[in-house]
């Protein structure tokens, strides 16, 4: 069984075929999907949970879990009401993670200090609710500024909780991977691992111990190379898992087993938590 550790199942791009899309994932061997609850902003933060509840009682589906969080560029919307909503969502048993939260210096948007403040407010809520975090970190081109700021925040405000988290759609170098591992984070690889120009990322992935790795789609974005430019979906996480298996010279089944174990360990779930 494989787990897609990060998919935006609430995307309007699945409006017409969400149920069939999830069935395809189950048929491809995807036993569980973590649906990311950020929407287009805090007003839509609950949508991932709604989707979990809608589909989790239907047969032939992967088991769905949800997250909730305020994306870095929505940090200006992280007012008291939004943070209260986040807290309420994190209290729900299906909402196992807070995210994706973090720092994005790549796109123009929220000012960096505002992003940092939004991140820290959410770390406090996630810590109180004992939910691991899903981190989005994207520096400007070849800079490491966002990573440096991120680690500073996490070392001060998150490391003491011991709750850990996931570096989602990891795109850093070995130094950032090593610092993430030292913080007790799992490193999640997405479809961009399969892109021809991603050799530096593959070099990093081959050094990340399999017992600290996850795979994800970040669907509907980042379709793996064979389907690049198309709408992505959880079924295609198999291609990233295959790639990671090749990098570690193991079978895809071994990657599936390891990443499933890692997911269960981080979120305190029973090993057979999928469908
Ligand atoms: Zn995402």
C-alpha cells in the first residue's frame, strides 16, 4: 500500500470526477491520501475535512485524512477568527496535521515578516492540539533565505514540542535535508523528482534514509514527468515511488512499506490505517 502524503483534493479541478479520481487511486494501490486543507484561503480551510467525511464511508476508496492550515501568502488573513477556525479544525480526529504552512519567498505576495508571524501563530495552535506540521518552503531561485528563516523559527518554536512534521515537496539541497532530519522531520518527495533537470534533487533523495521519506503528488499540480503539464492525481504517486525506489536500489514495494510506516509513525496511526 502506498500513501499520497499531500494532495489538494478540494481543488475545483476535481469537481466533475472527484469520486472516480479517488477510485483510480485505490486501484493503483494508494491506500490513503492526506487531503490538504488550505483552499484559496482560510475561508476554505474546512474543505479537506468535508471531503474526508464525504468519502470515508464509501467502499473502494483510499482512506482519507485531512489537514488544515493557512498558506504563507494567505498569512495576512490569519486573524483571530481564522486562527480560531484552525484550532477548531485541528480538534477533529480526521484532521491529523497542520499545514501546509511555512515561508514562500519565491512568489510575490505576503511580506516576509507577515509570513513569519502567521507561521508562528499556527505553530502555537498545532502544538497545543498536538498535530505535526506540513511545511511549504520555497526560497527565491538559488537563495536559501527562506530555509534559513524557516529553520530559525522551527528551532525556536517547534523543536521543543517533539511533534515533528513533513517537509512537503522537498526542493532544498543536502544541507537543508540534513537540518530537516536533525529536527525529526520526514522529507516528502513529489513528482518533480522525476523531471529530467532534477538530478540535484535525485542526488539528495538518494541520501535521505528511506525511514525518513514520504511520497506525495501535490495534486492537482506537479504531475510526474510522463504526464507533465496534465492535471495530477493521487494515483500517479506510484511514479514518484518508483523513481525513489530506483534511487535507493530497492523494490517499489519496499518504498511503499517504508513510507507507509513513516506516515503511521509520525501521525500515531495504526499501520493498517489505509483501505
Ligand atoms: Zn500543496
